[in-house]
């Protein structure tokens, strides 16, 4: 604005003198056929033409006027046109007229009129001045440099400055250098500023560096974020007595921006000691700086100082303080300052009201929230009021009161329909006009909150209300609702929401589709899933692999292996490549149904076409061959895995140890255990159980016992399976007494043998002469009423034990009692039926 006033003043003076001269030297009427127009006539008619749209201008008239065009006249017209666009149009027209040449004053007048956001026009203007080799005075050059600096064009300013001697016939002086330094300072171009300062000293002498020079350099270092250099310049200025309010303000503002607010306060104290009055901007920056650091006591101190100087705080100042107090949970102080602001007739805006309301709701103080809305919402537009209610709704949801949020929103809906006397927030009734209607954010907050607590029926009711008042809703709420419905196997309702959101113009996301996909997978409906996948492909979405895996797993668990494989094939045809986890699920399903060779076929197929199967996929095959008794094939898969450079997992080691133990290759199993330990893979109870069972099976019970104790020493606690395998293994090697010791240890730890293992153990005890213990255990088994299971093999084991115990005089009375109670006869009967068959 200062530049524009300067240009206008210059233009006015120049045009007056030129036009007076023009009038003086005009030839007599008798000596010319067409006398020159007077200055006022020329300016009047040019203004008239260029104030109108281009299409309505009189071309013939402009031709006549152009013959008398002068630079002062152009300058005069430029500053009097109604807008910069009219001025630029006139400037360009004048430049095109034969015999006319712009002067430095017309260039500067045009430069002063261009707004900052039109920097491109100003950049071209400076380039045109250079191209036209327009002569400039040092003052005119400085003015143009300042215009370029104000528009943020330091590079253009440097270009003009460097072309001054050759193109503009101008030798820069100290004033011109200062203008350039000011331009570089605004851009924070410290390196360029230093170089130009050196050039200034060389050309103009040391005495040319004055207060204005160092002020620009100080500003430059501050804008460039170089505090040490800024302090150095400040000290130089202090030594020369050049420090004034403006200099201290520059440095104080910079300190605040750098987060050195305490340093800024020291500068403020220095200003006051020197009898200088800090500016409103300085104090304002300090308040904001301290508030940003949440040093609210210091911020309030600066705020009070502003008042002592008579500065009147506006809404931005109150807002930053109140919001800071709310953030520090100093709600009482925030309310006090808010009331002070209102007494000072500073009206709060919707943003500040929201921030305060958020603070109340964050603390769960909904009673104050309701009172606050009642007292402050009247001045807001309906959209602002709804924004406040949305804060309360979110507060309820965040405090686990989704039901309260639901009740508030339904009251708001009724209020918006003109059938409510107000809504209750806390203990206060808040009036709602018909103009205040819930928006998409309102429904989004509450529906998402209801979904979190699984109150889906309430959420569905809100969706119905929402569409009833013509509200569209948001994608997030529909996504949450569809996801929760599908998770609870309410797939049909999920599809209704899916279709509704599309009808409302909301575009389903990948999350939306995959929520439905998950619901379909849970229902094990591959045809429906494939239909959805086609829709997803059309809309550019991909299925989540975890859902594909879920579908394959569910189908395999249900024994629908063929459908699972067909589903995978159809996915491939659509361009969706399932990952190795999904294929592993299919392989696992095949292995469980005994179709290990088919599983191997999938394994080979994906290995050659798509993926390098991981350790898990190899483990599935190893386990499948192990269960099928194809132990050599299991070993081949293990060897193949090692050749591929894959590292076996604990599961792999455990499976192979079991394979080698079952195949009688106990040495390989022991070597595998040692390898696990060498590779710092901690053996598990499964590892030890397989080896202990294998050692017993190959007639090496002493080594099994030693390994058992090693397992205990390693801190690996045995489980029921381990105890069962150990007791059974010892019995098979005729170490029944030792087995009995571990059986009793097992019982003290809360484990029990399964019924079959217990019956085998009983018969081993009886056969080795411990009939008493065998009888005791048999009574416990029979009292569990397990004979009613109808298992003939179990009945045979019971009958064998009963027959042997009946021959022993010490146990036969107990057997007779069992017979009298009917606990033995049923087993004997089942056994006899088995023999007859």
C-alpha cells in the first residue's frame, strides 16, 4: 500500500509538470492541422476508454489519442484506473503504440499496482524493463526492487540489479543496495545478502553500511533461522547505538519463532529499560509463543502486559490462551478468561466454543456442557450449533455412554422435525430450532459408537431416521456397521446396508467389500463369494487374503475339499492370486482327509508357478505324510526344504523327530535334538515326548528316563501327553514299578491317564504282581461309568483285568462287590457279545 501511495504521488507530480510543459510548447493553431489535446482532455478520454470492457472501446478514438501519448500521461492514467487488471491492459496497450516508450516511472507505477498474488505478472514486467533497456535512476531502481521483494521474487530482483549498469543505464548506490538487501531479507536469502553486502562495501565504501543496511541483514538472518549470526548483527547495531523498537521487535519475534521465548522476554525487558514501548505485535507473538509451549503462566503474564500498555486483545489472542488452558486441563481458568472476553464484548466463534466444549466433555462434565451450549449457541448459525452437539455426542461415545449418545441424537432428530421441546444434555434442557438438524457427522459419531458396543439394532434404527431426514451419512459408519453385522452372521442385513449406501451415492471401499466377503466366508458359500469377487474386480478392489484363507479353511473343515480347490481356481481366473497361506489351508484340508498326494500336487504346482512355499507349507506336507505312515516321503520333504535354504522351525524338528522315532531311526532323532540345541532352538515338551516314546519303543528305557530328567532340568514341564507316553513306554519295557512312580507323580500334578491308557496300565500292574494297585485303579475307572460308552475294546480290557483279579484271593472280594453293584456284568456281557460275533 505504501508503494502504491508513493507511485501515485510521483505520478501526480510528474504528470502535472509534463502536461504544463506540453501546453507551453504546443504549436499555434495556425501551424498544425490537428492541434494536440490538452493534458486533462487526453487523460479523461484514456480513462474513459480503458475503464470499459475491451469490446466496447472506440478503436478510432484510441488511434487518435495514441498519437499524443507520453510517459507522464500514461503514468497519470495508470494510477487512476479502477483496478490493476484495467491498468495492466492499458500498460500493455500503450507499449504497443508506435513511437511510445515506457519510462522507469510507468514501469514502477504498474509494479506498485500489481497485487502480491500476481507475482508472475510482476516477474514479466521486470523482464520487460530489462529487455526494453529502460533508463532508471537509482531511486526508481530501488523502488522496483522493493516491489519485487514484496511479491516474493528475490531472483527477479537480483536479475534486475545485475542488469542495472548494462541495460538500465543505472549505477546502483547505497540506497539501491539497501533495497536489494531488504528484498533478500524477506526471502531469508542469507548467503546472497552477505555477498551483496560485500559488493556494497567495495563499490560504495564502509561508510555506506548504515542502520538500514544492518536492519535488513538482521531480518535476513532471522528469516533464515540463523540465531548466532542475528545476535552478531544485533551486537554491532548496539555498539553503534542503532537499536530501536523495530530492531528489538524483529529479534523478539524471531526468538519466539525459534522457541526461545525466554530470550524474547529478555529483549522485551531491554526495550522497557531503554524507555521503548513494545509494539502490539511483539507482545502478541510472545503470548502465542508461550501458549504454543503450554507455558500458560508466562503467556498470561504477557497478556496482562498487553493490557497495561492499553492494547485491546481480540478473539485470536483470547482463543490461543483459552485453548492452551483447556489443553492443560485448567478448565476453571479457561472459563474465567472466557467470561472476561465476553464482558469485553469479544464474541466467541464456533471454533473456540468447540474447543471449550471438548474440554468439558473430555472430563466427562456433561452438566456444564449443556449449560454452556444454552448460554452460547444462540449467536451461532445452525451448522455451528450442530458442531457443538457433535462434540457432546463424541464425548458420550468416548466415555462409553453410547446409549446416551443415541438418546441425544434421537432427541435432536425430533427437534429438527419440530416435535421436541428440547434435548437434555447433562441436567440442562437445550432448545433446538427446526433449522438445527443432525448432519452426517452426527450420525457417523453415534453409529460408530453403537457398533463398538455391539448395539446394532439401535444403529440400524438411526440409519432409518437418517435417511428419513434426507441425510447421506458417511462411509465410515456404513463400513463399521456392515463389518459388525457380518461378524455376527447377519449377512443379509449387511447387504441391505451395502445397497443403501450405494443408493445414497457413497462409494463402497475395499473394507466394505471385504467385510461382506468375510460374512460370506463364514457361511461357507463359495458361489456367493465368487460373485462378490467379480464385483470387487470390476470396482478395482482386492480381496483380503485372510478372508480367502477363511473360506478355504471352512470348506476343508466341512469336508468340502473339492469346492475349496474350485474356489481357488476361480480366484486365479479372475486375476486374484491367493497367497501361500491360503494354499497351505487347502493342503492341510487334503492332508486331514488322507489325500496327501493331492496336497503334494498343489505344493508342486504353486512351487513351479507362483510361490516358493514357506516352512509352514513344508510342515503341513511332512505332517500329512507322517500321519499317513509315509515316513520316507516325509523325510524327502524335509530334505527338499533344507536344499531350498529354508530354516526348519521347532514344529519341523518335532515332526521329523516323531517320524524318525516311528521309523525306528532313533539315532537321527537324537541328532535332530542336538541340532536344535546347537541352533538355539529350545526343544518343547512335544520334542521330548516323541523322543522318550521312541527310546522306550526301541528298548532303551534307561535313556528315556535320563532324557526325562534332562527335560525337567531344562525347565520344560511335562504335560498329560508326556506323562501318558512315558508311563506307557515304561510298561512296554516291563518297567512297571518305575512307571507307577511316574504315574503317582503325574496324579500329584493334576494329570490323569486317559481311560484306555489307564486300563492298559492296570493290566500291566496285575501281570507284574501288583494286583492290589491294579484293583484300586480299576474301581476308580468303573466308578466313572465309562463302560456305558459301548466301546467293545474297552470292555475287553476291563474283562481281562476282572478275570485276573478274580483269581487273586486278595482282590476277589472287591471284584465280587463290583459285580453286585452291576459295574462288571455289563462289561462282561459286552465282551461275550464281542466273542460271539
